[in-house]
């Protein structure tokens, strides 16, 4: 199959590269430039009026998307905080159980057949399942009634937060889809405006240039990066590029174990100084200089700390 003819591609959609900040920037520029010339100019007013509608829809979708991102971060953090208490809790449950059933007895082994490993290793779902299995093993044991109540309360917190996290993640995905629709609609109408302006100024097309953000459109660079199947204990280079020292980064860990993001002096170079760790299924925003010295280190890398699980990540230059 032949490649699409670039003359008939949407140059504006290609320029924003699914970047919400860039979409907002070029939309605002076009919107404001049209508005400035719309008074007393029926042709420009005819472009401004419908574009104002899609521009406002884009701003609304962007606000909703950012709000949902913040909500999801809170939901994920609540679950991660609850899960972080697992080690302390299991140790306490074990000690309490041994008050009634000595370690090594058949009843003790029925409660902890594989020790503490199922509670501390594996996926988040598997670790929650281990807590549920312990509750089932206690059953109606009168000696462990109080302990069972404590475990049940913790289990309820885990499952509730896990469910909320999942709902929030789904909502964020839907918001992202809504945002993409708003960006697509904006870029489609901007392309139509471009054609209209070329027609209107056909004898001197440069007159239409002032209605578009030339600097952004000429210098579009990739700002979104994603990766999956990062092997255990592996390093991956995400970017080799000098970023603005004031850059902010949105770092997402979509896997089940911790990731470390950092700057290095060489391709796939190991961590030698500062780094930012991101917990499983979590997203944070940080400054570029949190990852190291940007003046001497121009390789932005990610390291999967897990010895057993593949990593999955996303990075956005804001």
C-alpha cells in the first residue's frame, strides 16, 4: 500500500502529535488571531464563529482531562498506601495467630501454607487474593475471631481502593478519548480554515500566515513516549536530546513493580546520582533537574528494578 500523500494529510493534527498542550497552543493562537480581525470583516468573522465553538470545546475537554488525571492519581495513591502496609500487617497477623497455634502445627500451616510470600510477591491482585485466602482459612475459628475482624477491615480497604482505582483509570481513558475527539475536531476545522484563507488570499497567500502559530507548527517535536515489556533489571533509553532546563515531565508506571527514571551521561548508562522512582500504577509530575544534571547528562533513561516482572511506562514532556 502506498503512503498517504502529505499534501492531503492534516498538517495540524500531525504537528500536535497527540500533545494536548500543543493542541491548546495552536488552537488559542488561531482563535485569538481570528478574533482580532473579526470586527468589521465578515469573511474572518465567518471563520471565527464556528472555530470559537470547537476551541471552547477543546478547553473544556482539557480541563476535564486534567481534573480526572488528578483524581486518578489520588485514587492510585490511596491504594498504594494501603498495599504498602501489607508487610507490617502480615507480621502482626502471624504473631497473633501464633498465640493460639504454634508455628509448625497443622493449624498454623493451614493459615500460612506458603509463609508470607503470597502476601508480598506477585501482582496486586494476587496479593489481595492471598488476604482473602487467609480469611477463608480462618473461617469460623472462634480463637481467631478478633484477628479475622482486623484482617477483614484491611481487606475491605484494599478491595474498595482497588475498585476505585480501576474505575478512575477507566474514566481517565474515556476522558483521554474525549480529549482526542476535541483535538481532532479542532484540527479538522483549522485545516478547513487554512483552505479558506488560501482561497481568500490566493493572489498573496502570505496574508493568511498570521492566523497560524508558525513557530510551533515549524518546530513540532515528539513529546509523548511509551514503552512496555521492559525486561527485569533492564535499562531503556527514552530520549537523547537536550531538553529545556525548566522542562516538566509526567512519568507514568503502568507495571506491577517500581521504576526509576534518571539522566545519564551515556546510552543505557546506569544510575550514578539523582533519580525519580515511580510506584506501580502511579503517575507523577517532576522537574527535569530532579532526574540529574541536564547540562552533563542528555540521556533520559528508565530502569526496571524488578528481578521477575516486565515493566511498562509512559513519559510526557509538558
